DNA sequence: ACGTAATGTAAAGCGTCCTTTACTTTATGT
DNA sequence: ACATAAAGTAAAGGACGCTTTACATTACGT
């Protein structure tokens, strides 16, 4: 329940930060390429630890990577 | 793998914000009391959507609720 | 001291995050 | 046009977040 939406800027940030490939980004944050693909595609939300790793890899805050909308 | 630590200030923020009980906080963010207990006890990390809801309930950023350490 | 609210502990079950494997499609360079 | 790298799709399995139920303990008010 609670229809909420989570979008992210991973794909954009990946290119803003020295043209990282999905595989390279996956290696840096310690997950598989499939996980990066799924997150970029918005198939599911990452865990909080992974969100932290992604944000730090890009040198920004979690709020700058992920946008969460609460439709209440 | 990748021994990382996640701590949080949920319990402290709960008292700073008008003396919320675990049950009241659980209701506001849409989970059960058990989930709040487990998170306060550090038993597991919340999902990213739940982390967003908690942070917004307290009126702060995710980084102000959760502290993540990367031991690399 | 007693009753009630608040917090804590435990365990089974479900859904979702993430992995692993394998194959296909799209882009890039020469 | 061809070879290779990068990105996409799919599906089974494991790990973990979260629920549900039930009971135990601690704090608080009168």
C-alpha cells in the first residue's frame, strides 16, 4: 500500500563521473551488473547500504541520487 | 561481505519530536512496531523507501538519521 | 501495590533485493 | 562489414526486510 514512487539519477551520474560502465560501477559498489541495470531501470529500490555506496561513489548525498515521492 | 556498519538516531529523534511511541512512529511511516524495534536495535537496515519516510517524519535528511561507515 | 501503557524477545512466513547463469541486442571502432 | 564492448532481458535461487502472532518485561500514574 501507500503508492509511492522512487526515481533515481544513477544513469546520468554514471556519465557525469568519468564515463563509468555499468560493470565498473557495479564493481565499485560491490554488486553485480544486474543490480545496476535493475536500479537504473527502476525495477526495484536498492537497500539503504547500497544507496549510501552509490551516493558516495558519485560524491553526493542520497537525496541527490534518489527522489522519493509520498502520495498520501 | 564488505564489513560495513550502519547506525541510526531513530530512538533519539523519536523523543526529540514530541515523544512519539514506537507504535505511533510505526503508524506514521506505515510499518509494524516490530520493524521499528528492529531498526532501533540495529538488527537490520531499513529499505530505502522506509528510510525516506523516517527522515521526513523527523524533518531531516537521511544522512541525519543514518550513519554509514565503509570499512574498505 | 496495582493496572495499564510502553518496550522487549522470539519464531514462522512472505515478499523483495540481489546473485548467478545464460543468452540477445545495441553501440563503437577499425 | 566485422569484431568486440556495452547494455538489455530472463529466470531460478538465496538472503534479508517486514509482517503476524504471542508472550515477557519494564516503566508510569494513581
